[in-house]
C-alpha cells in the first residue's frame, strides 16, 4: 500500500463536479421495481445504480435476495438508462457471476469485512480485475480489520479501490442504527489520503429523516462520495424500509447539500480549515458524550454512597486520579496546569451531582 498514489485514479478519471453518488434500492426485488427506480435516477447526479441481490440478513427468515437472476436486471438498467451498476459480493461464486455479467462496481459488505478468510477468497477470485471494488467497514469498530481487507485486495492486484463508511454496531442504544465513530474514518483518511472514501448514511442512520444531516457531515469531512439507499416506495421495501429515501427526495437532497469545491486553489485554505473544524466538532461531541457517561457512573456511585452512608468526598481516591491524569496528560502534550483545571472542574461537577443524590 506504500505506492498507493494511483488508488483514486478511477475517481479522478470520472472528472465529476460533485461527490460520487451511488444510489438505488437496498435489495433488487423485481425486475419492474429495479427498472422503475433506475429510470427515476436517470439524468440526475447519480453515477452508479446499486441493488443488493445477495442479501446477508442478520437473522435467517428475512428476504435473502433474488440471487443471480438480479444480474440480468442490472444489465437492463445499464442498457436502458446508461447508469453504471453496483452490487454486493460476499463469496467467490458471487464474484464469478458479477464479473460474468459485467457489473461495473462491486462492494464488499460489513459482515464480510470482519472475516479475513472471506476477504481472501473474494480477493483471489477478483485477481487482475479492473472493476471498482469498495470495501465497507467491518461491523465492529476495528480499523486494522478494515485496512487488512484493503491490503488483501491491493495485494491481489486490484487497484481501483475505495472504502465505504457505513457505521459500526454497538450494544448501546443510540439515535443511529450503526454509530458513525467519525474519528475512525478520519484516521483512515489520514493514513491513506489517496484511498477514496464514500459515506453510507442509510446504514449509519437507519432512518430516512436523518440521512441528510449525516451526508452533510460526511461532505464537511471531505468524503469523496455517498451511497444512499433509494426506493420508489420505501415504506413497502422488502428490506431496510425505514431508511430508504425516494428518488425525488434524493434529488432534492443533492441540490440542498453544501459541497465545498475541492480543486479551486483559492478555496484551498477554506477547504482545509473547514475540514479541520469539522474534525474538531466531531471530537467535541465525543468529549461531551464521554463526560455525560462519566457523570451517569458518578451518579451511580453517589447512590451507593448514600445507601452505605459514606461521605461524598473521598480525598485519597481523588488524589490518585489527579496524579494519574497528570502523567497521562503529559504523554499527550497537555500541560499539568490544564489537566488540573480540567479535572477539578469535572470533579466539582461530580460532587455537585452526588450532593444532590445524597441530600435529595
Ligand atoms: C447494503 O448495502 O445493503 C448492506 C447490506 O450493507 P452493510 O454491509 O453495510 O450492512
Ligand atoms: Mn440495506
């Protein structure tokens, strides 16, 4: 991956004046459905028409896709609309068939990226192809696993590569279906600035109402494109119904999203500062999230203290925390003065919370 300069050639060659857009239904359901959506996306900013034909469902019993039959429908999409086509491949048989039917872009799903065995099998079957291959992040927030998959494909001689950020699963209840963990995508961008990165707001949010805001964040963070699940009748989609948008709302969204021009030299400074500020915004949000979580734990400690009639201020414990944090802060280039101020403020807030609990 050292000489990975040509990784974004396929994207640069497209000469787009907007972010790359991959849109289409979660699943190909019927020939009629596929063609109807494709025709509604024709002559828009959409570059690739997506449709899953082999659907990995978390639990058996859901719609598992139409299978190879859908490949013929994708060919028809290209013939009738001129849209390039994209589908997910999850094993060597899928790869063989997708290449045979000349699908333009293949992506590897989150459930496959977790398995180096599967990735190697797919890489071996793809050897030498000039098709575009995009790798979704693994289900779990593990950057090494994601990079490992990219490397396996790169080593198999696949040079038209990119990644898709679709969020990560978490046991915690959040407003997302898969939490974005933006800092992971940012780290990947920093390690491989030439690797195109596409955002998938549909699987991150799980809700169509939130798709727009996640698209905007991705564009602010300099993502190269968007993959958005789009269906002519989202409510009645056979899979992922709550998150799909209509072609009309996709088109409107593309108009409303603010895209910063990437290659206008006068804009370079603004672009760079905009990206850095978006990264700071992401981290600030995480800081607050972590502080909120810390305060909840502190509340639970307050309740325990009350039940056992123990005093709120525990000086030795507090001194131990401070000493440790000053050392940890130093390792990260943070001054003792700052760490002291910060932790005193956090500690004071904890005490205020616990006082309220003890004296309720
Ligand atoms: C999909 O794109 O329809 C899909 C199954 O996505 P993921 O692999 O991100 O769950
Ligand atoms: Mn889906």
